[in-house]
C-alpha cells in the first residue's frame, strides 16, 4: 500500500480510540506489551502473572490492497466505509481477498524470520479471512504445531467486501490443515452490509480473544491478523508505552512482543 494511503487509513482508525482505551481500563484483565528492545522483555516475572511471547503478523499484500494502490495511482479518491464506484474495497471481485504474488513473497520472508527464531512458535492463530490464512500457512507451514482459525482475530468488518469471509465450508476445502472448530457459524455473521463495526465492538472482540489467549498453555504463539485489528490492539486494548508498537503495520510485517496478563479478579 502507498505510504500516503497507509497514513490516511491509520488516522481514520484512531477515531474513537481514546474512548476505547479508557473503557478497557475498567476491565478485569490488564495486558501489557513490551517489544524486544524493552528492558522488561527478558525480565523474569516474580509476581503471579502469566506472560507470553507473541509474534503478531499482518497478512501479506492482498488483492484489495493492490486494487487500492492502482486506484490511488489513477488519481481516484474515496471515503472509507462508503459504497461508491471509486471505493476499491467494495468491489464484488475482492470478496475475502486472497494474497497477490507480492503478498506470498512477503509471507515467505516472514517464514525466514520464524525459522531463525531462538524459540519456535508452539501455536499459530489465524484470522479466518483468506489472506490471513494464506499468510500464516506460508510463514509457519514448516512448524509441526496446531493452526487454529479464530473469528475474534478478524479485521474490523462491515461494508468493505474484502473483509467479508467466505463460508467455513469453503475455507476448509482450501485450508484442510487449519482447525476451524472454534468458529460456530458457517456463514459470516460478523459482516454487515449497512455499516462498519465501531471501535467499541472490535475492541470487545479483541479483548475476548486476549482472554482466550491468556489462558492458553503455550508460551510462544504466532497470531496472523489485519492492520486495523492490530492498530486497535496496540492503541486501545493493551497497555503499551512504546510508540513504535502503536504504529500502522505494513503488509507482511511481523512484530514480536512480550505480553503480560494480570487479572484483577
């Protein structure tokens, strides 16, 4: 995606973020995030907290990303989350957009990063959208671990056809090695034609996922998701004092963090 377009979409995703952050501070579970350059990343916990090393990945370039770049190059502009002929994200052809060849190459580059990690991921969690499934399987396909599709890891959804997933029956045909048992409904019940998911709604989804993640036994986990989801995670859900973690993820980008889970119950 062009840098200018990324900046524009990043600004739009910040709308409602302060309210979400304040709302999440009232929750019973606090999650703190530290990058590998932070002193607390390698610090041994002495308090009764649960910590995990999580590799967060944004999917590689999807066909919708390519279409958006082509539209920008042609001088077209559009309003986010509105249906118009100038909005590439609402084209029926980008339904559950798959990876482009560039996106596949980006996923292969992530595979090299994963292979060189001191500790290999023990679990791979994937958004149930095609581009994230493809990215996770290419990047971590060499691992003999469980691959779990999770509906709560999907992109902020609604209006944009690229974010509507195919049925689970269809996904299972193309991704037979992925465990889809956590997803209750075959059809996409999250997607709405008439409006975009708001920040509180996606925030609650992410929080529910973090509750699930914190209860897992695995200490090293890879999560493959989307730009808006990741921006909301680091700006609205977790407590994060490092600005570089709050920045927009580029396609095919991996960031490794230590997460500390502290329940106040």
